[in-house]
């Protein structure tokens, strides 16, 4: 076996992994097998070296590439079952963490940590989707359920991007301009993830919000999406300001003051954005409660003198 054979085998395995996910949107089983073989081989190497010395760099590079391919495939397997996807991602993250702790990965350490981080995010997201299906999607109309599901997928995408940005910012050595760019992108991903997550939770708690959001060009959709876009575009550029001041030669006191101002601006801005979304959810709940069904219940209550004693029920018929 030589280096060219190993590289060709890696390419073949990559094609084998990506074909199912591109054709049917589910390649969790091939990815699980790949994760098991690669992490098992690296853990075996850490306790009882078996790689030939002359091929060890090529084999290690191939193993890291396969871990990255398997992670990407699990992220893309949107049509797989939530239970299997969550379990494979969680076990894969645990196996990769064991490799990081036991094996000297050298220059590839940050890439392997990135794979473990992304898999943990996918495991949490797939587990949360089980609750979303049980408590939200099953009670909504098909159009509203599809809208909530799309929001959830969007939030998970931002969560994966945020994990990638934070891992790169923590473990990668980058030029200062690249660090500022990664900080801005990570802040945008974090703000988007928070607002999308809050929107999904509010759709869970407030009847009528998901149905109103599902209507194309509805006021609810315009308000929510406008708040999200405004939060991402207006707040995330404030995050790299302290780094820019430091790069321009600002003193520690000046940098500290800018840091506090930037942090306060982002925190207050995110709170305002989330408040706008919550206000829209409450408005849709009031509209739902004031609909024909609620009016009918009130009329029935007025027919029985006992129920007239309840708060908010007393009053004349229209």
C-alpha cells in the first residue's frame, strides 16, 4: 500500500458517503460505520501503534478527512430519523473526543475538535426536534407545521455555523482581519439562532402564531423576519469594534470602554428584537382567543347564571 492508494481509497469512501445523502437525504448508517472504523482505528493506534512509520502522515490525513466527511453527511441527513441521527451524532462526538484526548493529532487537532463540536450540536438539535414534532408540529395545520419545521432547520443551520465559528476562533491561528471577520460572522449566527429559537418556542406556547406566520406576506411573517434581519445586520457589526480599536493602537482603557459599550449595545439590541417577536406572538394569541370559538364559549357561559360569576364573563349579550 502506498500514499496514492490511500488517497484514492479516501476519495472512494467520500463518494460512498455522499451519494446516499444527495439521492435520498439520509446517509446516517454509512456515516456511523465510517465514524466507528476511523475512531476505533485511531484509538487502537493510541494504545498499540499499528501504522507504518512512512505511511502514518498519509493515514492520519485520510482519517481526519473521513471524520470531516462523515460529520458533513450527518449534518446533511435531514430526512433521517431523529432518534438514529441524534444517537449516531452523540456516539460519534464521544468517540472523536476520546481520540482528541488520547492521540496526538498535531496540526489536525482543531479540525477534529470541530467535527466533535458539530456532532454535539446535531445531536442536541435532533433530540430537540423530537420534542418539536410531538408538541408543535402534530397540532398545527400542514402549512403551519411546514413553516415551523423550516424555521427549525434554519435555526439548526445557524447553530452549526456558530459552532464552526467559535471553534475556529478558539483553536485556529488567523490574521487579525480574519479573526474580526470570524467574530462578526459568529455574532450574526448567534443572534439568528437565538431569535429563531425564541420564535419556535413562542409558536409552541401561543396558539395562532404559527398559523399566522405561515401565511405568505402576512404581517406576522413580515414583522418577525424584519426583526431577525435587523438584529443580524445592525447588531453583529458591533462585536468586532473592540478588536478594531486594539488593532488601531488604542489603549487598554479605551479598548475596555468600547468593549462595554459594544456588549451593552448587542445585549440591549437582542432583547429589543426578541421583545418585538414576543409582542407579535401575543398579538396573534389575542386574535386567536378573540375568534368565533371564543365568542361561542362566552355565549354558552352567559346561558348559565353560575358562570356569570367568573371574571371576564359577566356582561351583556351583543
